[in-house]
C-alpha cells in the first residue's frame, strides 16, 4: 500500500507542477485553448493517443468486449490504430490545420459556423458538444474509480470526487499546454504499463500458449456444445465485432476533443511525424488493452446486484491477483489514461461554450473604434475575461459529469456508445466532407445534425432496441449519404466565399 500511495502522490504532484509551469501560456484564449498553435509532433501525437484511450477502453471496453468476443477483440485495437489514428491523421491532419488557421477557427462549432456561413450551426454544434461530452466524461470517471477502488480499497464515491478535483486543478491552471505536456508523461506510463501488465497476466496463466488453450476450451454462449470461438480469429460474433470497430475507430474523426489536436500542431512537417508516432502508440496501447481483455473469461466473473455479469469489474478482477508493484503500475496507467482524456474533454467543452455561445458575436465587442479594430488594452481585457469564463465552465462541466458518475445509468461501454454515436454521427460527415468538397451546403450540415443526434436519442428513449454501440456506428456511417444527398438538392454557398476558404490549400 505504501508503494501504491507514494507512486500515486508523486504522479499527481508532477501533474499539478506541469500545470503551474505552463500557466504563463494560458493567459490568452489561443494559449489556453490551443497552446498558441505551436505544439510539436510528439506532444500532439501523445495528446491525441492519450485522449483517445482512457479508463473507458482499459476497464469498460476491454472488459466487456474481451468477454464477448475473446481474443478477436484485439481487432478493435488494430482498427483503432489503422483507422482511428493513421487514417485520421492522413485525412484530417494537414487540411484541418490549414483551413482552421486560415478561417481563424478555434473550435469545431466555430468551424461549422464560419465554413458554412451560418452562425446557427455554430450555436447548435456547441450545445450538442457540451451535452454529449458529459456521458463520456462520466464513463471515464466511473472506469478510473473502479480501478482505484480495487487498488486502494477506497470507496468508489471518494475516488470519483478526488479525480475530478485533481483534473480540474491542472487544466484550470495551465490550459492546453499543460494538458499536452502531461499527456506526454502519461503516455509513456501507459506504454510501459500495458506491456508489463500483459506479461504478468499471461505468466500467471502459464504463458501465452497455455492461456490460449484454456480460452479455446471454453464453450460458446450461443451453443454450449461448441468450443473454441473465444480463441478464434474473428470470434463468436464477427458482425457485432465490426460494429465496435467502426464506432471506436471512425468516431475519432468526428469528436471535437480529438480533431482539436490538429488545430494546435506547429506545421505540416510536424503532422507527418505525428502520424507515425500516434499510430505506433495506438497499436501498443489499444491493441494491448483489447488483447488483455480477451483473456477475461479465464477469471471468475463478478456478478452484480441484478444477477448479471458486471462487465466493468472484469478487468479489475483480472488485475487484483497481481503483485502490489504491478497493481501500483496499473493504477498509474489508468490514472494517466483517464486524466488525459478528462482534461481534453473538459477543456473542449468549456472552450466551446465560451467561444461559440457566450462570446460568439465578434462584431459587437466593447471598445471597437471606427475601422472595426479594438484597442489593445480592451482586447487584452476581453481575452482575460474569456479565459476566466472558460475556467468557471470547466468546474461546471466537471460537476455535472461527477453527478452522473456517482450514479451511472448503464455500463461504461454504453455511456461511450451514446456519446460517440451522437457526436460523431452529427459532426463526422460534414466536417470531413467540408474539408474536401466545395459542394457541401449548410442545409446538409443541419440534416446531419438532426440525423446523428435524432437517431441516438430516439434509440435511447425507445429503450435501445438497437445496441447503443451498433446505433453509434450506423449514425456515423449514415451521415455521409445524408450530407451528400442533401447537398445535391439544396442551395450552394456563393462560389467566391468557397474559393476564399479553399485557397488555403493552394
């Protein structure tokens, strides 16, 4: 216990110390939200990866899908690396950096409002982002707290409150630069941690081949007379597995907290290096998490109060038998993954609400002179006021997420499915197509917002007749034909406006 406590305290002191070190760069809006658009490839790549993979993946997804699909769940991690990281950087990295800088966009809702010349899109997108980032944040809190409960025997409620306070401290003090620097430190811990934990778990089962043989001897849930499905290449349910791969991989390209990383990177050469770094990171961390979860059936399942398997307790049950030093490493691994994701979520949400709702009208700022410019002193005061508002909203966002996490309505995986399905279902297609295709209309963006949010909410209110994971995947993929078809039959933006926006690629 002494080892676990000391390592955790050192870790948390470093996180807060980085926040204090970075506070000078967090005084302006660009500094607080984007790190001054001068964050290098290593910090950006690790920020992308650590924001991607949190306790939701390590505890919720690895446990639930490892139990359901066995070793084939490793395909989810491979999909995350190839589609969610490599393809995301290739398709979005350069174009997002150039266009958002050209149109002076700081957030994804701001991009929609400026790119499609409709401030209504900006307002609605900011509301969607704020509302549907909350269940994701609650899922992260829930996952990390269950590991802390296992490692330190501290009640779940106390863990959630402590984590929320600590995350708020370093984000509020240091902004995006502190978040990116901490992400780098946390990412290194995650890389070493996942490798060490996999080796320890397999060793406890007699080695890799012995563990696979044990898994192959477990009968299928659908047909107890059939063995081997959980150790096969594509598992007992390939189509269900495909839905998870789509949701968790394609979704990153439509999430504000993920796409925002491309806004802040330094230049195009840094994007090329960041692509490689981010992909390797995803292969190791995501692939390792799901590979580890695939052996979950070799351990006694935890049965919840409702008589069903508590999926969120599967991974903690696998790890509780490890030596104390490894449990300490696991706690730091999940703490690292989760705090980085939480920091990214709360920063994205607060900046979106501040810049796209409260201060969205750029033409009516106090202190303007006749030529439309603003006195330097007044401009500086406005910038400081915006940063203060963002810090207040960070505390508000964390408080709401905390209330949900203290009484989570469903499994972690379902919370994430609802969040990712609505956000990426609404944003993915219009954002990606808006970077490439001049013919996207504002009406098609509205239609996709209705499609993504409407499908997710209706499914949820109807009692989830479609599994939230599969519903999220349908919402994402279906957004592309929605944008394409509506754009064909609705009024285009003026050619001169579109040409001006796209000249950044010349």
